C-alpha cells in the first residue's frame, strides 16, 4: 500500500479536523520546552497557525516567523493571526529563504514526518538556528498507533479496509526522533512522549471531525458501501464508550524532541 497523499488545501476543514488536538498537544509541548522569553522564533510547517498562535500567547517572543508549503494554509493563518506580530510565508522546510543563524528557536509542530526529505529539513532547521539555540518539534505517535485518528484507523483495519501508510510514520517514535536530531548534528537532545485527552459533545460530533474527505481515512470512509460504513461506526463507537452525558472522551499521544545547535 502506498503512502497516504495527505491534502492540506482546505484550511478551514483542516482546522475543524485537527485544530483542537493541535492546540492541546502544542500547549503541553511548550510547557515542556520551557523556552526563554524574547526569543526570535521560526515555526516550520505552521499549517493554519494553531501552534503559532499558542507561542504568541504563552512565550513572549521577540519576533515570530512561520512558514508552510501550502498557500491556502498561509492564507488562512493570515486571516487569524496579527500581521504586526507574525511574518507568514509560503516556503518549504527543505529549502528555507532565511540567512544562517537567523533564529533563536526553530520548532516544528506535527509536521516533521510529512517532510519528504526529513534529513534535509533538519539540516535547514539547524542552519537557520543560531549557535546555542533550540531546534525542537513533535509528531503524532503514528509508529505506536496512538495518533488522534487511532479509533477510526482501528475500525478501518477491523473491517479489512485497505489502509494507506502515514507518510514518515516510522520516524515518529521517540528513538527515531532522537536519531534524526543526532544525525543532524544537534546536541543536548531530550525526547519524551506527551499524551492529551479531549472530549467531544457526542459521538456524531467526533465522527464529523474525524471523517473529512480531504484526509485519506475520510476518503476511505466515504467510499465504503453503506453496510460497511454502518459496521465501521459501530466498531468505533464501541472503542469510545460514551460518558454519562453522551459525550466522548479519549486520549492521543505525540512524541517530542528538543536539542541545541552546537556553539
């Protein structure tokens, strides 16, 4: 089975699909990173700007620059982030338009595994970070099967649906992230797992949020015969027992890494 071709063109739909999870995991990551204030930040693979917004709110940065290869994501972020505080640009992580040593902190939120040449991207992140600065990031634990989409993927597997591989899934474990950062020539590497829990008002709210047709799993769900789709929903519903008020609560896990560029 080929890798999933994840389309990030519909920024509004993506925000509904992943926005709440992005903010929850991003908040936990920033608490762990414990970055200094008044730093020059670069957010690599910023998407709709959920993580960018968090660091503006909680890190007292001196400057913030954010890049993403998808123009629609940058357009969405420009409508939701203050232009006077964030320099948003369409740019690829593997070839960034910045001078050497331009930033104090270079971070990537839920994006490293989607970068086609991760070694080159990490090399670029190291290049634009000043000596002694932070290079950091986090990704969903696809390798351990604990991403935010795990209940739906579990159900699809149980009905025998052909599941596309998540791009870069093998590089999402703690050990793989350590190796990636080590090979990039970074030092003082620390890595750990972060788990967050979210609640949805109902199973139907959860289902709508996790089955948009721009995602590989959403496309698969939409293509299923009605009987298979009903069976899938019952399997997923059983994996997510409702709370007494009918709401749905479950946890997902990301793996995080932080390091220093050698002086």
